[in-house]
């Protein structure tokens, strides 16, 4: 068991005066406590925001090269620890080791990428007729609240803290209560590398901490990744003068046209639907397939689903780790039971819940067909490996199904028809469009964000310019020498 060092506030690792804490257990073995973290309240948020609001200017005043150097140094620390972190990540969150290694590789890469952004905070000049100079000048927004989910507990915070710090902001970071250890590891690396106490605070806890951050009048920007339910509450609670960026849930569909290579389509679906045990925001939860190839495609995907090696992600040969916690498990069971009562047919597997000795939130990749596009399984985010097959006869019907949910995160198409592929990008109302690729998986330097209820659609993450626009204020200066 690891007792965490506590919150990081005003340069000290501290525990709340209340002494309250919560345990995080290993999802592959819920008897094993992985970490004990402080259960903080609005009091700790007040201390953290107050200190950062007062002191972050010192970080902003540093040369951009100096801020960049610190982020690169943090990246080196995390790269050196990558293997150790991957093992801890599996124990805390429940991925397979291979999936965790992708994340522990990507996280330092993110910090290196954002380090460069410190040097690219450029402005523009505008022509005038009177000899004066008109130009824009970028500066940090001030205190940024970063609230993050558990499914990428290093990667997602690194792509928020990295650019926010590169721009010279102070950040108060609230990691998910499901993965507090990963939150600590990221902050330890940044602090060891030289991020000063006035520029970074970490407050562990649950919804109460997030709510206090969102309501705090010294927070100037909120960056959130998580569920649409929580994101919508944050949007409603944030003051009108606070900048908000929300990346939220998805109900991502993959369309398979009749001309598709079914082997390729099967591999694309398996990666999208079953990677990270179905717990990726951009994962595939709906397959919309042309009726003429539906039965054969379904047979092949079911075969892959049945072949999954479910188990503890640290065990050799395991390809499919547990769900993250009991909440995820209950949600999975609820949707699986509800699907059959709404007329869907269970295709695979025979037993959806895997029950190995020692417990653990193990389920199997699960497939339904005859799913009605209006049913809960087709409309709501399950965030678990439950795949809904729906059939169509004409391309326009497929588009109607893809766009027929409140979400707009990612959509994919498998086809050899270039014309349809180009048209698809225009026809779908999603922020990510994939052609002959899984709905999940992203380039770290390309814009990322959803549409509709998947995002505030305000500022894209990841890409240099739009992301730095979120973390900076732009002043227009009129200057007569
Ligand atoms: P969640 O919304 O339950 O929690 C996210 C964070 O918000 C946590 O830190 C949580 O403690 C905090 N929180 C909870 N209630 C709050 C409140 N009232 N006010 C402020 N903060 C509050 O999400 P989760 O279960 O951690 O993550 C899964 C969800 O995240 C899925 O819906 C998934 O699609 C989404 N997600 C989206 C993206 C994306 O980029 N679009 C990426 C990863 C995950």
C-alpha cells in the first residue's frame, strides 16, 4: 500500500487538517489497496488557489527558454521512470502493460512538445496609416484549474499542465480520485524539474474539490476532461468571465460499407471497441454496417471478442484488463441487462462477466446486434466494452444513425470508395473523422476536440495554436513612438 505524500500546496506536501482520506484499490484485485489519498475539501482548494494566485507571476516572468527547459527536464524524469510508472498505472487503473507503456511513452513526449510552445507565444502586427504600431501580445491567463478523468491519468493531465505552464500560468490540478497516484507522480516530476511552488498545486479529492475549484473567483480558466454529465454541470456553474474548455463523452460509430475488406474492418473494430477494455473516450461503441456484409462481419468480430485473454494487465499474455472500478462494473451490467430487454440480441460472449479467483472487475468484450438506434445502448455512453451492431441499406441511413445521438466526438468509415470517404468527412457531425482507421488513437500534434455534447467546441486540445489560445490572453496594443 502507498500512502500518498498528500496535496502539494505552497510548496509543501501536506495532508488536510481533517485527516480524512480515501483508498484506491487495484481493479484486478480489489483487496489490494494501491494508494491512500487525502480527501480534501473546499478549504484545501482555497489554500491552493490563494497561493498560486499570489505567486504565479514569478513563473510567468521567467524567460520562455527557462520554462521550456523545466518542462523538458520533467519529461526526462518521466521518461526515465517510464517502466516503473507503467506497472503502477496498471495496478492503479487497470490497463494492460502494453497499453500503459503507450501512455508512459506519450506523456513525456507531450511535455517536450508543449515546452516548445513557450517559445511560440507569438503576436501579430497590423498595418496603420499614421506611423503608429498596432500589435498583439500574448500573456498567461492567470490561475488555471485542471480537472481530469482516470482513463489516461498521465497523458491527459500532461496535455493540460504542459501548455498551461509553458504559457506562464499557475495551475491547480485535481486528478481523478480513481488515479491519485498517477497525479502525484506527474506533479513530483514537474516539481523536481523546477516548476516553482507558486506555479503548481495539486489537490486530491472527489467532486467537492472540483466544485470548489470551478466556483473559485481567482480561477481564470477551467480545463476539464471527463463525462458529459459532469462537464455540463461545470459549464453551468462557471462564472461568465471564466474561460472554459470541456472535453467530454462520446458514442462513437464506425461505418462499414459493402465494399470493405472485412479482415481490415474487423481489426479496426477490435482496436476501437476493445482497446483499453472499452474505456477510451474515442472508442467504438457502435458498428453501422451494410446489411449485405453484416452477418459475416459480426461473425469475425465475435471471434476476436471470444479470443480476448481477460485478466490482470501485469500478467503475461493478457490482452484485456479489468474495468476501472465497481461503478464501471455496475454500469456495464446495467446496460447489458437493459439491452436484451430493449430487443437487442447478445451475440458474444456466452458469459459476459468473467469471474476469476481473487475477484476483480473483469468482463468480456460484449457484442449485441438487432440494436434499435433509439435504444439506450445506441444513444448513451457506456464507457465499457459493449458494442452495438446496427445495419443499413443506403449510405444516408448510415449517416443518420451516426449523427443521431447527442454526442459528436469521433466517427470512422471503412471503405475503398474514395468519393464516399471524402463525403463522409463533410456528412458527420464529429470533431474527429477516421477513414480506414479506428475511431480511437490520435496524433499528439493534431487538433483534438469533439462537437455537440462531446465538447464546448471552444478551443481544440493538442494542436499548438488553438491550445495556446486557451491558455493565453491576447491584448491588442496601439503604440505611437
Ligand atoms: P467524471 O466526469 O466522472 O470525472 C472527471 C473529473 O471530474 C474527476 O476528477 C472528478 O472527480 C471530477 N468531478 C466529478 N464531479 C465533479 C463536479 N461536480 N464538479 C467538478 N468536478 C467534478 O469522468 P471519469 O469517470 O473520470 O472519466 C470518464 C469520462 O471521461 C467518460 O465520459 C469519457 O468519455 C470522458 N473522457 C473524455 C475524453 C475527451 O477528451 N473527450 C478523454 C477521456 C475521457
